[in-house]
C-alpha cells in the first residue's frame, strides 16, 4: 500500500505473487480439493485514497446470509489495512434492510493505519476523543445499506464491498 517509485511497486507485486504459494494458501487448496498447479493471480496497481474511515460492507450478514434481513458493516478509522488483516477491532453495524434501523457495537479504536511518508503504511494512535466514538454516523450507515441493496439487486447475488 502507498508504494512510491518503481522499485517499491515491483517488489510489492512480487510479494503478492509469492503469497499465492504460501503454506497457508496451498494447505487450503488441498483441503478443499483445488489444484496446486497452474496457479494464476492478477495484481492491481492503483492510486490509493488516504481515508479518514475505512470499512467492509456485506449486503447480507456473512454469518447468516440466507435469513439475513440486514446489511452488515465493519468500520475503522484510517486505512482499511488493520481491518482486512484482522489486526484492529472494528465497529460493527447491522442495518435493517426494511426499516433502516441501525444497531451498532462500538469498540475502542485506539489505533489506526495511515500513509507513511516513506511509502507503505504505519500504525498510529487515534485521538483520545475519538477512541470510543462510532466510526460511522447512523446516516452514513443507512446510505451504505441502500447502496449495498442496489448493488445486490443489480448483480443478482449478495455482495461485499471494501472502501
């Protein structure tokens, strides 16, 4: 993330490609009966956004997708790296698809990831007054819910989205 210069970018692409052959990935492929030969991976290189808040939204709750009447959202301060890596705890939002009622579990968010001046990301402390605040307002959670429902309707299947 936030690589600068061709050397950092090429190194990161090679690191991504190598991850395709990690012990964890190969073990998973064997466990589910997938081939461990002819593996292919695409790596996307794009301009990064230095986010104030990042998250993942699911148009159906991932732990109860069939009976789910809610959109599930997780959000952290800063970049999403801490969320997707599992290194940071995230606020959890369940928003009713019918009434748009928001239920939220707020966690202490004392750290976040931000862009590092030298390239890459670094973990920093969150301002004390924001540690126990919701990362997203109820209004934004409702807006995300409506977008996720439209996306699911357009694609014809449950969706997840990272920002």
